[in-house]
C-alpha cells in the first residue's frame, strides 16, 4: 500500500480522442485506442447526440428507404431541400410539390453527382467509376416536373423564305442570304440550326419567312432566325454550309407556335455569330462529377471503352460549357484532356481562381487564359495524391471551397490543400485506422465540413461515421477524431440549415 500512496496521479486536462497509430503502447495518455459514440467538450467528453427521422414532405411518416446518395439542393425560396437517390435508381426532391414521386429514374444508376446553376439542378448518373454508358446529363428545374436531358435537338426541317414587300430602303442588302432557324429551351439553351435555305435578295425588300419549324418538345419556348451576310452571286461557292450565320435583330419568335414572320435587316446589324451552335452537344454525355468554374459548368469522367483507342481517353477528359450557358458545351474546343495514366478523372473543384482536376492519385491545375478551354495551360500538382469522387469536403453553402483550403479524401489520409498538399496529413493520429479502410469503398465516402461547429464528418461503408473536432485548431496534432456507429446502414450524409447533419441509410443492415 505504501507504493500506492506514493504514486503520483497523472492529470489529464483534456481528452483528445481516438489514437490509431503504431502499437497501443504508443498511445498518449490523453487519447484512447478505442473510443466510440462520444464527443468532446472543454475538459472532458460525453455521449454523442442521438438521431431522429427527417420528415420528407408534409406527411410526418413519409420516408424514402434504401438511400444511396443525398445532396442539399436549394430551390428559390423554398428552403433547404434534398435530392435523394434510392437503391432502385430513383431520384426524389424533398421540397417538390410531390416529394415521394421521382423526378428522375434510371435503373442502372447506382450513384449520381450534381451541381446547382441558376437555381436549376444539373444531375449526372454514374456507377462510382465513370458516367454511365449511353446516359446523359440531366437538368431539373426544381419545381417538381421531371428532370429532362440537358441541351436539346435542333429543327430537322428548313423554313420557306421569299422576298416580300419593298421597304424603300437598302435594308436586307442585295445578294444571296443563307437563312436557318434555331430553337431555344426554357433553360436558355439554343440548339443547332435547322437545314439552311438560300434567298436571292434584290435589295431593299422585306424577307417573308414561312413554314418556320415548330418543336415537338414542350420545353422549347422560343425560336431564332439566323442569316448570313449578303453574298455577291459572283463569289458564291454553292456550299450552303460554308458561310457564317448570325442572329437576326428582332428575329426572335417568343413562342413555339407561330410559323410565319416578316423581317428586314442591314448586314451591319448582324453582330452576334451563331456559328458556335453547330458544334454543341445535343445530348451531353454523363459524367462522374460536376463543378463550376468562371461561370462555366464542368463535367469530368465520361465512360470510355478500355478496348477502344477512340473512346478510352474520355475517362480522362473534362468538358466545359460556355460562360453563363451550362448546357452549351462545344464538342471540339470545350474540353481539357488530362494526361492518360489508366485512371479516370474522379473530381473537380475551383479554388483561388484555378480549376483543379483530380484522379484518385493525381492532381492537375488549369488556368483560364481567356480562350477556349482546349488551349488552357495545365500543370501537374501532385502525381501521388488525388481525390475520390465525393472526397472534397462540402462547406456549408459554398461547395468545397473554404477561404484558406480544401479538405480532400486521399488513399493516404485526409489532406489539407491550399495549392499544395500539406504534410503530415490531417488524419495523422489515425493512420492505421485509415489504412485499414477498403480502397474499393472510397468511391462511396462523402465528406462534410461544418465550419460553424468546426466539425468534419466522413461516412464510412461499415455503418460508421468518422468525426473530426477541430475547435482547438485544424492541425494534425490538435484535431480530435471520433468514431460514431449506428444500428442503421449509413450510406450518405449532407448538411442542411447551415450545420444540421442528415444521415441517409439503408432500411436493413448489410452483412
């Protein structure tokens, strides 16, 4: 007993969470090698908060079972809503007028990514590796109407054109004019032009346009008349597709019903070229991930056939839209091809005015030079560290961007990125725990950063959440890690109402 009386107690001022690095004897006294379902507070720790059901729609008993993926989606002033994918390939919108009716169903969709632009949700179905083969990018207006393919097809028939009454001026100059029509959808996308027709104008006459094509698609809301400048008959090459078309002033038909219009215009008024329309996708291929950069939509990781020299490189291709036109993606110049290494692009993120493109073990950077994306200069940032598909932490309402850094899930750990990856990794304390995770499951892990409470959440595939408390400091030595386990199969997480954690799950546990 004398030895016990002489024992000097070890005072632990603060408990600092999970330790999983080296053997158990290496664990500091203020950490524990096995701590579950607790959180810290100043000077101690307590049991984690419980969970309750989150109501979908007005019915307090309404739920969607077997969830695979959940995202926050804010539509106008309806408050924080959710886009929810179930195991049957159905996506629901919790704030729609009919929240238990799918807005999109694709039976082969096992995961999806999305980005919001202009209040609309752009949704891409994928399988956790690349965009689905023979599938497309979809746009959802947020109002409960079903999502549809983004972009759209142009007219298949040509209008009829003829010289009309004389204007008594030199409007519509003498010469040959090439005329066509393009559709505009309810999301502002302008399609490829119709087949072109010739008009030999004497000069000074109006132009009567009839049989203007009407789209069979209900989402087409306008049509545009396009014309070349006057061509001298002596110089005309007979190549009707070889001349640049322009949007005709006052040539917009504000409906999808009228079939006749009379116009006249000066060549000097033809200022806005329409030639870019001909190279746009009518159906945009599905990607594995989406982001925005300089008001462009960015998609990465299309499906590519490994046995095809022609399409294999698509897995390493990023597609970028025109600024302010998320559905206008040029098939020739609106792309960036990241050097091939057998891996698909997995993620993309703007940070400090640079576009970063990630593979699971690589990071590349591209800068907008004011020209087409295909000409943008790129540089390899890291050839050993990258990001998984959902592996860039979502920060409240600002996507993945924090003012000072990105938080990234890599095979080697949770990394801080500020233009370069900081070492040691943020998960330094739990290196052994991290390395025991199945790499095949990294594609399912989702990452949330609650910068108000200063907690980070990562859903793991074994009914577990990994929680990091960085209230002291976001530092590998000071962050406190915790494991939270549940009786439900945790599959996905999201933050709503700034920092309320939503946990999606399967109805039954998997083995």
